[in-house]
C-alpha cells in the first residue's frame, strides 16, 4: 500500500461475523483490504440470547492493533456499520447495565405481528423508515 494519502478503516458488524476493512485512494481509485474478521454470534446467558459486546470491543481493538502494525499509527477516519435492531441500556454514568438482547432471541417472537395489528406496516414505515 502506498504510504501517502488518507487512510480509513471501516468496521462492519453483522449477525454472524464482523470485519475491519482499510480503504485508501491510489491513483484516483478506491483500494480496500480486509484487515481482520471475527465472529459476532450471540451468547446464551440464562436461557436468553445476548450480544457479547465486550467481545466486539476486543475484536475492534485487535483490528486497530493490526492496522498500527501494518500501516503505522496514523488513521484519518473510523466508520462503524451495524444492525439497527438492538440496543443497550446504560446507567447514569454511561456504563452498560447488561449485555443487550440479540434480535434473534425468542422474547421477540411474534412482536412483528403484534405491531402490525396495532399500527400496520405502512404506519411503522412512516415512523421508522424501515
């Protein structure tokens, strides 16, 4: 990879795996290299499916260490793409209260039909865009 130019890293977190991709412009063309790939599967905790977000954090740090070793310490931007279904609850100091539920956890079974019966798919789209 050419040492000149801006360097960017993107993290793509999916339901089964995550990856880190480095991107840069070279001779006016976008170049990309996958730097790191890691599993993101759910974690079974007391009968519920959760996201092990601490494992994601470790994997992101590992990717950044790989970037530093391979390309040096300077990085111009970081982007993160995830799914928009799940959330984590924080306390008043910003600490995570518990591991977030995975969207594939059984507790959500049937909620799509319930919301559709109360609001309708069209109204849900108007409110959320999805």
